C-alpha cells in the first residue's frame, strides 16, 4: 500500500539535482518526485519514479529521463 501525505502548504521546495544524481538514488520508491536540472529534452523538469518500468519519467512529457 502506498503512503500519501497531504500537505497543507501551497509551496513545496525541491533541491535541484542532475540526471546522474537522480539515477544514483538507491532504492527509489514508486511516485518519488525530483527536480532535474539537465534533462536533454526538458532541461529543468520534475521527474517521477515509475516502479512498474523501473525508470524515472518526465512529468510534463511522459518521456524517460535522459542525460
């Protein structure tokens, strides 16, 4: 069962990470979100971990995150 947390604030601050840093995350969980600063397609974007396909997906395009 997934764990969800409801935030009562209107702003969430993410620490910017490179593609290499995100890919280095050990044991990512389904739905985990990161801010990526150097994705080749979207440059700065949010990515979400897709446990079904074991990959990070760019939220706005649905493409796989790439260097």
